[in-house]
C-alpha cells in the first residue's frame, strides 16, 4: 500500500505533466502559421492544409487609379499532388485568372481556361506578360503602398487569402484598360 506522502504528490505531479503536454501541443500547432496567408479547408482536408494550400511569395499589385490592374507573385506547391487554382476574389474589384496567349498572330490577354495548375513539388510564377490575377472594374484607386487581400479558390473547394502590396509598374506594357485584348506597343 502506498504511503500517504506519495499519494499527496502524485495528483499535483499528474496535473503539472498534463499542463506541460497541453502547452507543448499548442505551441507546435502555431509554428506553421504565416502572417500573410491564411486558408480555409474542409474538415476532410489533411491537417497540413491548415497552414495554407500553397506558399505565396513576392506578391504585389500594379497600382492603378481606375479600370483594371493585376496581381503577381510566386506560388509554391510543397505537396505531393498538383494544385489547381480555379478562382480569385478581392474586395476592390471582380477578378479572374488570366494568361497571355498568341491568337491570330497577336499576343492577347484572356481568361485562363482550366485555371492555374501548380505542379507537385514545384512553383508557378504569376508575372506581367504571363499568367496573372486580373482585377477588373476597380471600385477604388489602388495606390502605391496599398495592401490588398486576395483570396484564391482551389478545385477542391479550399480557399487561401494572401496580402499583396501595390507598386507602380510600367514593364511588359500590357493594357489593363477596357478592351484589353492586345498588348500596347511601346
């Protein structure tokens, strides 16, 4: 039979051990969070998806007073499966996934059929003159330094929001104005 002294210390020791275990589990759960990207995953998604479907780096938006503009960055897929982005949204405009493509001998900007696919264990660039996130019918000016929250929607229904900072840009000479089919000549 245990002594009264050992029983007296057994309960507090068990409570302290449980508290230490709970604290270490909580600390592990927050290590993967990033301040610029969040995601919403259905209950059936793997636990690792809570940190974000993709890593999104070097994000920015072309500053514009009105009309259209675009968002850019690098999408990194560290998973073992391809990821397809099927939609994009923001609170400053309606938005679409766009590409630059040759059509009748001219480079044109158009909605990207099938979305943007980021292959497993690789990355995809969203950049001027190539795939990009098109922001159309701006509801307010996007000034240099503004921070825009942009939400990606994936083929499996998950979403991920990231923040992009606006900056002035004149490269690639794409026309982000109504009737944006062909790029402008320099």
